[in-house]
C-alpha cells in the first residue's frame, strides 16, 4: 500500500514548452547532442548502445556527457531514476510557435516531475525553452471508491 492511502490513481503533469527552433537549428548536430546528452540515433555520448546504460560514474567531470546536459540532469543516478512515465508530443501552431507538449504520470509529484524539473533548472537546454502553459491533473483509478474516500467522515 502506498503511504497516500488505498485509493490509487495517478497525477498527470502537462507542460506546453515553446522551442526557440531558429536558435536551435543554428547549432551543429554535435552541440545539440551535447545539450540533450544523447546522439540523435539514441546512442549515449559515452558510446553505450541505445538499449544499454551510460556510465556517468566513469565520467565525473562530464567530458563525454556534459554535467548540464538534459539526460544527465534528468537522471544523474542510473540506478535510481525518478518514478514517472513520460512522453512528448511535438506541436506546430503554424505561426512560428513550435515546441513540445510534455506529459508525464506519477504517483507522487514531489518524487516524480518536481524532482526532475528542479534538477533541469540548470540545464544547457534551458535557453531554448519557454514554458507557456500546462498544469497538474488528478487521474482517478477506475470505480468510485476514491470519491467516497474524499467525502467519508472518519
Ligand atoms: C522541450 C522540452 C524537452 C525536450 C526537447 C526533451 C528532450 C529529451 C530527449 C531528446 C531525451 C532523450 C531521449 C529520451 O529518453 O526520450 C529526453 C529524456 C528525458 N527527459 Fe526530456 N525533454 C524535454 C522536456 C522534459 C521535461 C519538462 C522533463 C521533466 C521535468 C523531461 C524529463 C526527461 C527524462 C526523465 C528523460 C530520461 C532521461 C534518461 O533516461 O536518462 N524532459 N528528453
């Protein structure tokens, strides 16, 4: 049982993130890869294949994978990733406003999105990003026990 009770459910976080595409496109592929921390084809910057783990401990100064790269800040400890599931949806409003709708789900906001977002404040990608909207949403589990739990008097 979770420390938050039996009712289950999840929290969704949505962020609408505008990307400074013109600025980003001026950078070389090599620079872009040092900002995200992965090769475009998914390989890790220390040479680890797509489906394996990078070894950050062997690279403490970040000479292979920069310390302020997106993936390294998002998951500095590969044995202990933040408990969330995520995916991004790219958007293009047709008026030059393009970017990513980031969505993730987690049981605990502090351990999930908030822990990662806090670390990402110092990322080298930050200068290309502007969060223009989003929010937190509670996603109830099936059934109505969760609603009864909210209103029951103990
Ligand atoms: C426009 C904004 C963003 C872009 C372009 C972006 C891009 C990427 C890319 C290219 C990767 C590596 C490939 C992958 O694992 O999917 C990645 C991984 C990741 N991103 Fe983002 N991301 C953005 C926003 C965010 C936000 C807001 C969060 C959470 C607060 C986040 C959390 C993560 C995490 C946890 C990983 C996995 C790191 C790992 O496995 O080592 N990202 N992102």
